[in-house]
């Protein structure tokens, strides 16, 4: 067995067999899901106690329209506002004072409370009164069937976008779907490069501060040691990605199966899922249902129209290239420094590049063929992140090839350069080297 | 033919000259001591032999041939700065390092088990390295250095960190490795061990070899022509005048006289012996050889004073 392979094997197995790796890999998808859904869920929890709201309606027209909800109970009161203000009342949390006809004077209704008024209550009051007033106003026009006419004229419109393929085919495309997909890939690539790149740095530094390098260097070449580590850690990253891929598809497949399964049931299943996701907060009107169904249909079409195979291949290519490029830099940094504390000075410029790439990626979403997106997806330091945004928009093949070639050429050049710094750096103890000294090491 | 030769090795680090035309010759199957005060350049030379760093000029030859990258695999090197993976289990780690030296997995395991048995440390196999004491880690390091049975073994300060019992243990192992045919270089400050086990030495001071050769030859070279003589002597006249020597001190006790004498230039031991034996019965006659420790201190301080 070749020595680099032995090193790769150790670096890989050591990390993959760690409990923390297993935990993070298994729990991360759930954590991401939780991050998205927990706030939604928390906000939907109703508090147990029902709050009482007193309505003092001088007109007598409106009080009866308020219906009790899970959180609020409305009581009709004939006491005056001053009575409540002076008395020590703990049961009633808010007072709705309506002094006159709201159509003529919209300011005639006021909500009082000793505490901050919950947004939900004021929304509830507004919705109830709006509905009533709208109805009242419509009636005041004295036009028969006006309500039906208005319902009829309500249109839900979204333009259909079709992209012409080179072979004359037409594909439904959606800027929305593409941008969401691009954003997800961008974030994954960015996170992986940062996390696994610094893992390389940690590993190199560990060997240096442990003083094991001298022993290693007497049996393997420094280059093999460095590449073994970089490749081993890359495989850990790919394993994690692969496992997440499987878990995600299993979750989606499982979810679809649970929600009904079968082609025809698909739409209703998704639709059901959507209405569930909306938490039942708004009750959908029957007329909207058809529109939703259409939209879901479109979405399914769009998802089918995206070339996942091509995106997947380029995703892996950019992932590997970007990782190699930054891992080489991180390995050189790790070999040059002696303590964790010294790392910041060298990491900061690298992080500036990475964060610039991320922002360039985010801004490219609005204009994926613009100059910023174009140039940043060509420059090797930003291309792995920025190109991810553009991928779902069908980037011209020549651009992809040039960008990938540039990325890999730069990654290789940097690896070569880093190996030179690494070779000297790992055996240098003592003071923190300056950039100038590191450049000198390259010439050794 | 020497097994290893270094010729005119020069190594310049930013600001100072670490090795200045250093040459050493190590014959095969011998133990060679590399001596010198701290910072003299010993470790730099060992690193160059191991091809960890490259010399600025000069050459390293194995069996007369210019050293190649493959020669690294003929060497077992135990660096002075010892380090192993702290979080890794001892056995797993030893196998990993042994395999990097070219052993197959079963072979590595077999040989390691033998060594672990020999050092009575089999129970450490599944312990993490960080649980072991420094001396214990050192034993592991020693085993890893010799596991692939390289022709040349290089130990940088092999006894530091060991208690006297274990230091002796390691010394015996080094001697045994010599009898098995390995060539051994070690650097040390421990002069007593040099006298005991080294065949040849090179003393490096201030980047230069200031003394080299076989241990016995060096000690003879540094001898100060002082003899210790004990003679049977009954009451009576005792003459101590001689053309061959000058008496430095004499102590008379009932039945014997002990003298410390310095040979006069040109005098031979046999002449003194003949003269003395004519008059007295000789109980002991030994030539005082300087210890390596004295030679070390004298040589290093004399080069220091000449430079100042």
C-alpha cells in the first residue's frame, strides 16, 4: 500500500469514526429543519389562558360581531371607560371603546389596555371591523350582486416563464426556484470550504505542535503528508455530503409516501402539505384552491426541468476544486504558525476572500448574467461559491469549462506553493514567521 | 569503506552558520557518538543525514554512494523532540507508523507484539498515548524507531527522559542492536555512556568538528602521561628519584607505597616498569586515561577560549 494511501486512510477513519462526526451528520438535517420550523411552531402555540376583552359600543352595531377565539373572549359591557380605569380590574386585559359610527368616523374606535396590546388582538379587531365596514360600504352603493361581481373580478396572476432550449424544446423555468436552489448550493459550498479548510489547518498544526512531524518526515515526504491530510479530509467532507444527500432523498421519499403516494395523488399531497405548513392560520377560500393547485403543478414542472445531473456534477467539481484551493492555503498557514492564537493574522485575509465570495454570490442572484456574477465566477478564489448561484440558470458551457479549468489550475499551483512553505514551516519552531519569511521559504 | 560519510557539510540558517564544513565517517556495525554542547549543530547534522533538510553544500554518502531519497528508508530516526499522536491508541499508532516505514500490517503487528513483550508493556496496547508518562512514551518511540530493522539507527539524545533503570535497559538494547549488525549514530550529553558503548565519536562545537576518532585512541591521545603505581614496601630506605619520571605525590602506608608519577618526555612505560621492578615488588601499575567528560570539557572550553 502506497504511503499517501495509508495517511489518507488514517486521516479519514480517525475523523469518520469520531462520535461527533456521526452525531453532526445524523442530526444536522434535523437541526436545519428545526431551525426553519421551530420559530414557526413556537409562534403558533396558543397561550392557555383566555384573555377577556371588554367592548363598550355606543352604537350597539359592532359589539355582537366579535367572535370569541382561542385566545380572546369578548364581553359586551355597559360600563364607561372611566369606571374601568378607576377600578382595580385584573380580569379584563383590554377595552375596545367604540364611540360612533365607524363609516363616518374611522377614528371612533380605540383599544385601551394597561399593558402592551398583543399584535394578535389588534389584528383581530381590525380584521373584524374591516370586514363589517366593507360589507356595509358595498351595501351602501345599492348595486345588486356587487359582491359576486367583485369576487369574479379578483384575479391571481403570475406570468409563465419559458426558456427555449438549444434543441428547440421549451422548458418552464422559474427564477424563483433557480435562485433558491442556487442559494442552497452556495451556502453548502461556502460552509464546507470554511469548515473543512480549517480542519486541515488544525490537523497540520496538531502534528507540528505534537512534534510528530520530525518522525513522520523521516519516513514520508512532506508533500505526501500534506496531500494525505488534504485528501483524507476531503473524503470526510464528501462522505458527509453523500450521507446528507441520502438522508434528504429518504426524507422526501418518505414524506411523499406518507402523504399519499402515487402520481395522481402527488398534487393533492403537496397541496395538503402546503396548507399544513401554513399552520391553518388562514382559512383558504375555495376560489384560491384552484390557483394553488396550478401553482403546485408549475412548481413540480420547474423542479423536473432543472438539470440535476449537470448541476450535481459541477457542484462536486467546484466543491473539490474550491476545497483544494483553500485547503492548500490553510495547510500552509497551519504549518507556519506555532499556536492557535497566531492563526488569526493569516486567516483574516483568507476569510475576507471567502466572505467577499459569499456576498458576491448573494448579489449575483438578482442578475446571474451580470458582470459581477460573470467575473466572480471566473476568478478561482470566488468561483466555487459564485458559480453555484449561476448554475441553475444554465451557464454557457464554455464559461463553465474555463472557470473549472482556472480553478483547478490555481488549486494545483497553490498546492505546489503551499507544499514548499509547508516543508520548511513544519520544522520551524519558535517565533511567528512573517509573510516575508514565508515567501523566502518558497525559494528554499 | 565507511557505511556513512558526511563530507564538508555546510548549512547556513538565516543569521548563523549551523554547520561549517563538517565531515564525519561512520564505519559499519559500530556505534558512533555525536557529541557537542547545546546548539553546536548536532541535530542539524542528523536532520541532514535524514534528508529532512538539505545541506547548502557538501555531501552525504551511504556505502560510498551519494545519498538518495530512498536512503531515508534505510534509517530509523528517533528525534530529540519526541512526539506522537496524543489521542490515538498506542497499538494503532505504532502500527500506523510502522506501516509508513514500509511494513505490511501483519508483519508490523507481529514485530510490535514482540517488542511490547520484551519491554513488558503489552497492557498499554489499547491505551491512549496521552495516558502514558513521558518515559513510557519514550519507550514506544524507541520501538517505532527500530521496528523496520533499518541498517542505520539514529538516536538523538536517547537517554534523556529515562530513569536510570530504563536508561540502562535502552543502553543494553542499543548494544544488542549493534551485535545484530546495525550501524548506530547517537547524539548525547551523557559522557559516561559514550565511554561505555561508543566505538567512535565526533565532537562538534560551534558548527565545526573539533575532535573525532575512536574512543580509545582519543583517550590515549589526551592522556597526560600520568601513572599510578603501588609498590610493596617494608620499613627501610625508599628511593624515588628516577630519570624516567617525576613523582607528583606519594603516600606511604605499612606494607605499601602509592605513587602518582608523571613520565618524563621520551620515557616508555616498560622502562619505568623495569626500573621499579628491579627494586620493588609491583602491586599495580596503571596509566591514567582522561574520562570523556574531561576531554569534552577541555576541548569545548579550549575552543571557546581560542575564539574569544
